[in-house]
C-alpha cells in the first residue's frame, strides 16, 4: 500500500550523544508479514547502507537473480516511510524507536521473442537480467523431407504469482516452466498438437493454463508438469485463456466466434458465449468474477454474465 514520505515523525530528534547511536534490532518483513531476518540499525544509518547485507541474507529467499540492485528495502517509522538518503537521526529516530523494514524484489518484466528465448528485464535500468532458452532463428513451420518442421519462436511468457517461475509458450507445440532464480528448465509441458498462443498461472500458482491452435486449452499441475484437463469444445484455434480471480473457472476465446467458461475441477464446459460475428481475440473476467469481457475481429467488445452466459452490453 501507499504511505506518506517521512520527513520527521513526532518526537524530539536525538541530541548528540552516545545513547542515540546504540543499535536497534529491526525486523525485516515480506509484504505478506513473514519475518525474513533482523538487522542491527543505528540512528546514524541510511536506508541504502543495508542493501548489500539484505542481498546476502534475503535475496535467495525471495528468488533474487541479480544481487543487491534487485532488492527494494523500505523502512517505516510511525505513520510514514523513511526517504532514501535521509539519515535516521534527521527523522527523529532514536534508540527504542519502533521501526519496521519491508523488502521485496524490484519490479521485473519478462518478454518472449521470435529468437526462441524469453528474457527477464529490469524495467528501471533496461538491463537484461536473465535469458531463458537458447537462440534459434527458425521462425515458421516449413516442410523438410516431407515432414513438417515447426518453428521454435516463443509466443508468450508470464511470471508466477510469487515471481519465482516463468511460464513460456512456443511454436514447437510445448510450454515450459523455468526457475527465475537459477534459469533452469523445470518442466516441459507436452500434449498440444499445434503452436501455442498463450499461457498463464492460476492465482495461487499451483496450476498452469495453455491455449493453442489445436482448438484446445489445457490445465496443468505446476509441481509435476502433469496435464489435468484438456478443454476441447472449440472448433477453431484458441486465442486466449485465463483463470477467474478465485481460480475456480477458466475463460477461453476462440476463432470460432465464441468464448467459453469451464470448471477447473472437472474440466467441464459451463457456458458458451455466442454473439460475435468474427473471431474472438481475447476474454477476461471482471475482478469479482461475475462478468466477462470479450473482444473480437468484428470491431466490438461484449460484456457477459458469467453465470448465465447472457450478453449485457455490446461496446
């Protein structure tokens, strides 16, 4: 959540003296409230003084892949947040002051490329932090010796909710799960018969969902790599597939002019959303999961009731 920048909390700043500079034991927490470690902090310190120490202690537990610059420590005192570069003394912090430090990995983005790789980037610096896969410039399916040779380009990539895994899709009919910390390939998900369009993790990160040109979507167990359900009622390629916010349903969009909702537990089709005149390009749930929004090549978007499949609005 947001907080007010901390210039000075209520109280009298320390007068010069040894008692002001005694170390305080400060808990270091995740945003979820888990205690990662504690640090000894003196009021003469600055927030950035602890970055290297936090990297060594906390980085591996948060899936950090690049060291200290990839960690973001935040120090809270009273109702505000200490600004970087400001000594604690200047904010009125003294021995015994109640302090809490939060630390999270800095923002990262992942991209998928026609060269057969996915790359993790620092959006602030533009630096490439890690390359997943190997470069292979075979960009499309071709016939060689009478056999169909499928291109290796990656078509999508997404982080898991905890940021520790990446899920990528490829034109070679597979999806892959990668470790963000090591860059190692964890699982190759095989079973689709044509190129994959997209893949996402479930809200809890336990499942993966893939959409492909073979008219199917598939639900996978992330830990084992096992295919749990094949969702196959579309007559043309599946352009997108997403989980509902509670993870109980899947919504697919297809070139057959329909979108469909599915039960994650059983793999059964629940509703078919009909009304578009051309390919349905994408579909998403509303934040409460009660509505669905579809977009189409017919230059319209539609809002639907998820429980009944009724079209409420055409945009």
